[in-house]
C-alpha cells in the first residue's frame, strides 16, 4: 500500500504434490518493476466459489483502495469473482491469453498484424486505426470480444492513475517460476518455504533501498537517459518553456504531431500519463532544456522513498 503501484496480477498455479490442489497468488509491482508478492493461498480447484473466497481474503488484507487495477487470465471463475468482490476496480486481462483464444475462432494474418499494435497503442486514435482493420475483416469480432473478453486489454483504455501499462499477465508467470521447486512439498512445508523465501527477498531489497540516494530510483533515471538518445527524428516547436509541439519526421515528411505539457506531465500520445515516465516526445522537450532535472518529470511511484516504504515491513 505504501510503496507499490495500485496494480495486482492474479492467477493460480497447479500444485504437483500428493494434494494436487491449486495455489492462487496476488502480485504487485515496485518502482523497479520487480515482482512484489502480496498474498497466496490454497484451494482444491479453480471454481467460482473458491476464487470468491480468495478475493474476499485479499480484500480484507489490503482494505479499501481509491484506485486499483486487477489483471487476470481469461479464467471465467476468476473474472466473475473480481467483478463480485472488487466492483470498483479497473478490470484488465492478459492479452496473450485473449489472442490464444482468438486464434481458435478467427484465422488470418490480419489479426496478429493489427490486434497487437492496437493493444500496445496508448492513444484511442491509434487504437482505432488498427482495430478498424480487424473489424473490416470480421465485423462480428466486437460481439465475440464483448461476450468472451469483456475486461480491458488495450493500453488506450487503461486509467492513468495506475501507472502500469502491462498488457500481459507476466507477473503471474514470474511467480510460478519463482516457486517452481516447492510445488511438490506438503502444504505446511510449502507455505513455510515460501514465507522464508519472501522474507529473504524483502531483506535483500531493504538492504538495496538503504544504499540508494534520495529522489527517483537511479535505474529509472538511467533508463530515461538511454531512451533520450537517438531522438533526432523528432522536431520541436515551442510556444512556451513548458509547452511544445513535437513532430515525428520520417523520410523528410511530417508524419505525426503531439503536444507536450511539461508542468502537467502530459503528452497527447498518452504514454507519459499511463506509465508515469516521460515518453520520447516529452524526452525530446526535456533534453532541449539546459541542465534538466530528469527526476522531476517522473511519477513519485518510481521514487527511492516509495521503494524503501515497500520493503520497510519485516517478515518474521
């Protein structure tokens, strides 16, 4: 609650031991985009009743939240329990699972070529450009998506309050790989082994956090400095020190133009608002300034203070 973005990735993994049940888990993201284990549990199978039980325990644990996004796979029991227990959350689903299901219904290159760019697009205009091509190939695909994949899967529809642009449920895969060697242990041994592993992980990251300087995480600043190179194809026109038009130039032709508002941390491409980190258009304007403070343009979720707060609690 104090150090991570309001984003939860939820999934269950099958256990290998004598019991052969399932382990549901909820995972968050810290400022480094590292997996932050929030909760795990055990139940017999992925029924709606069992998922509701897990989600209710999760809600008791984290309490009420003003902003929250929950990402799931295309599991019907899980999706309906998210709706029942977290009615005010932003419901997201894994796009890779959606595409796997879509391939079983619709075949052709038009879907792979346009659905992925549509999902990755931050602006509604760009999303519409690619998705219209899909609709032209199959007008009934919208009805199929509404019926079988009602959750959000495109970045253009994500709330800017969450500051996470993941379209795949990769965090769940990371967790499954992380606890893989423990999945055949007896239940009480497994729970204790995971507790010990999380305890060591938190202690290690707490030690890292105390050695970091104040401000934004150095890794994030390094990432943005690297991204600010090679932006020669972008041309700036300033009307004010904090406002500028940035035009993408391709083969001496102006292709696309966006407006950057530095003081509000806004770009009309929407990438800055959704991720909390300056987009290439914003970086072009920022680096045109004399000795810019890169950290002042990054969201507070990527600060050292938030990272330290995430791992302040000690697991006994």
